């Protein structure tokens, strides 16, 4: 009995802290569960079956990061039959020479404690329209656990930026790219731009930052009173290290507190009442991240400061989008990013939370379609007709 209580307490703390940093947790009142656990499990299975989110797949590939970590990515190519025919005279200049225009590739970088399946709604909307690459960041999804991290090194946003470069070199060896990042994925894009400005100048045609931040994350209150937020920030790193060292115990506890975990995710992921199947989808994604992975990456966020790196991305089409109910990367952080990217469109989505890509997918998809079309025009790449239809389908 005592051991079970210990598991539940460890799981409760681990779930709360893990979800906070990833997109979901801390300081939420516990709602009493009135539905039996077996009945709830049957309901979860029904939701998973009714909304088969995260099931879309592309052509798989892997590439080794600098430390040997195998990074997993998938490519969605556009069938030749649905591509716009090349427009005669469409050329792009590069290094003072003219060369035939190449199609655009959109590369999606997901957030912390998520994986590439978090882009399900964007993937469904864009497939067969534009070439796209989706990848799992190290230690997430189908990518290998970071080898540096297994050796005791902490995770860092700069390392994620270099991981993105490895994926780009493998999956997009030529042609213009649009970089799209959500939450930690947006930070990854900033770190990439900071470290590889020459690549940005030559290849990056557009950029989108969704629910992300360029820094000052230590000041975010997470929706808590100021004193509570300070206390949480003070104890979180050390507590996470302890929990990460007891991963098996904590994971068993997380399973024992699954009902609470779902409530926490809802509170910190969405600004409105989500479709139950979408809420369950977010829960599945986040709960799949082991607590030791949560522990390895959490400190990187307070160290993340990439405001100056945004200058590398000026002069090209951009999109900065966030929900006004985001408790993890508040919309003011997106406003700060947009001020440094004068060519970017700023969209603050009323009533949406951190997972706006799932909560308001039609609006996000339409905004991305506009960006992709602008980026293609900027480099004289073919613009698929399907993008124009998608761009007018949102309710922005």
C-alpha cells in the first residue's frame, strides 16, 4: 500500500512538471474522478478510434546527428500529376547565375514532449499540395534517445539547431525551404539560424514561429500567482533531476494518475474546450515522453535567448502566430518576435492556448498556406494551386 502511494505521488509530480515544460502542467486543482477507471479506459479507446490522429505517414528516413544520434524524419512528396506545370521564364538568381526554379520544401519542427504527429492537421491539409518534411527531435517520437544525453550531457537548444541542419542536409539537399516551428521547434529554428546564417541567406525562403519564444522564459508565470511561479522555477530543475533518476518509478506513478494528467494537459494546452478526441490526442503525445527526457531538456528553456538571431531571418516572408490564452509561451513573446521580423505577419488567435495548431487548425493552416505562397513567389518557385484554396479556407 505504501509503495503504491509513493508511485502515485512521484507520478503526480512528474506528470505536472513534465507537462508544464512541454505544453501542459502545474498548479491545477485536482478534480475528483467520478467515472470508474475501466469505463474511462474504454472511453479513451473509443476516442482514439474515432479520431485516428497522428496516423499519417510519409517516406521514412534517418540521419545521424553530430553525436551519432539517429534522427527520424518523413518526407511527403507532391505527386507529379498534381504539381503546377513549370512556368516558362520562372528563374531564380543564385550567386549571380540563373538556374531553373526548384520546388519549395516546408520543414516542420515540433515542440517539447511532442513529436512530428503533433502536425497532424497541417499534414492532412498540405499533403499532395507542397513538398514537406516532418521530423522527430532527438529523444522524441521515433528518433533515438540523444547519445550525448545518455552520456550525461544536458539537452540544449543549440544542439537541436544543429540537428535541424543534419535533417535539412539529408532530406532537402537542394531548393528553397520554409522553416516552421512550434514551441521548442521555433526555438530550434532560431538556434539553426544563429549558427548557419549562410544557409539561411541562400536557402531559406520563409519562416513561421508558432506558440514560441525568443527568450525570457524564466519570467513566465504559467498562470500561477507570482510567488507560486517563483517557487516552481526554483524547485523544478532539482526535482526533475531526482525524478529523471527514478524514471521507472515515476512512469508507473504517471500511469496511476492518468486522470489527473489528462486534466492538467487540458488546462495548459488549450484555451477553450477542445474536441474530446483532440484532447485525448494531445494527452497521448505528451504522456509518451519519458520523465528522464523531460528532465534532460527542461533547463535549456531558461537558458534560451535568441532574440538577436532573428535578424538573420529578416527580409523574407514570415508568420508569427500564438493563442492569447497560452500560459506556456504567452502571446507577448510572439509580439516581441514579430517586432524583430518586420516582414512577418503577426496573428494572435483569440481564445486559443499553447496547442493552437490542434485547437484552431483551419486558421493555422490558412495562415501557413499564405506564407508558403508568399515564399514561393519570393524565390520564383512554382506555387501549387491547392495552396490558394487552402489560404481562403480559414476563419482568420
